[in-house]
């Protein structure tokens, strides 16, 4: 676990410097880039509601005309990737540079084995992408969109990198080390809101109840969280619960907010 404060303080415990595949944690950052690219027009293509279904479910797309419930389930992240492919000349390079800048670590890179495996075995994501495309909500080549999605999920970072990477969301969209804007204060507020309500798959209600922080999990076992105005956090423990969230990571964040009183509620 790592805690990084806006004034530069850092506190770690356990294997906080062990890199791991960040998986869906990266969707916070691609959402930020997509909002910078197209602004609120993004919400015409993806919703802001909890899904109530598993992160890779196809069920709701049929009833909701190919509009994913939120940008953090797989279907929504594919639409976000489609936006980035449309608006960035080299989206993989932009995403990588963004993650290195936010994490303060120029060595952040792709786990090629994870990336290759994801591209080879992504039958459900491929089905999601084609289904969304059938409704006209995905405009680029499916393979190109899947390649970007796989790339950003396969990035390797450690808890310190990831805690630093969400500090701009704790500081109204600004990079605390340089005071440069990363995104607008308005977008930072909205991203935090979607993290709180949708960031931990179909366990978001339970997570808000027990932890009470904007957060985003990934099936690599990582969870990032934000205490607005104070700090970014990251926990990592690979064993997952039945919703795809780190079991001990969620408990650690629960204990953290109970012991410190830093829940947003």
C-alpha cells in the first residue's frame, strides 16, 4: 500500500514498489484523456450510471442501444479507446507518456506477456466491440480499438506510481509537483464522481458504504483511491473477490478510512 500526499509526503507498507499489471485502473487515465479530447460530448456515447452487472457483460447493451452504462466497465472503456484512436495520432504513445508523467516514473512500460495474452484471448471484448459497432457507437476498426485497450491495461506500475498518478484528481485537476493543469477542475470533480459510483464494478455500492472514497480497481489486484484535497492512495493484493476487486485491498482501504476518518462522507 502507498499513500502520497499533495505536499509530497509518501508512506508505504509491504510490496509497494512491486510492479504489477494495472488493468482497469488505467481506465481513469484514458477517461481523462478522452474528456480532454472531446469534452462533454463523450457522455453522448457512454453513460455515468453503475451497471449492476459484471464488468464484461453484454446484456445491457442490447436494451440500451449500444450505449455502455459507464466508462469503467469494459464496454465503456472500449468506447473511450475508440475516441482516443479517432483524436490522437499515436494514442499508445500519448497514454504511455501521460502515465509516466502522472506517476513520476519514466520507466513505466508495457507488460508484453500480458498484452499478448489479452489480445489473443479477448473474445468477450471483441464481441462487445462488434456489438457496440453494430449500433454505430464505435467507428474505428475493432482490432485497432482492442489493441489500444489491451495496451493500456497491460501497463506495469507499482503502488507508489499509481498513488501519484491520481494526485491531480485530489488537487482539482492540477499536477501538485508543478501546479500545471492536467484537466479542468470541473472534469476532475466529474471523474471522481464516476469513480465513486462506478469504479469498483458491480460492488460500487458496497465499496462506497464501507470505504467512502472515489476509487478504481483492476483485476491485476490494484485499487487506486482519492481523498480530495489531501492525497492519492493505491493498494495491491492479487487475490480477487467474486466481483473482480482485490479482496484484501478493499479491506485495507476500509480500515484506512475507519482509522483516519478520511471518508468523503
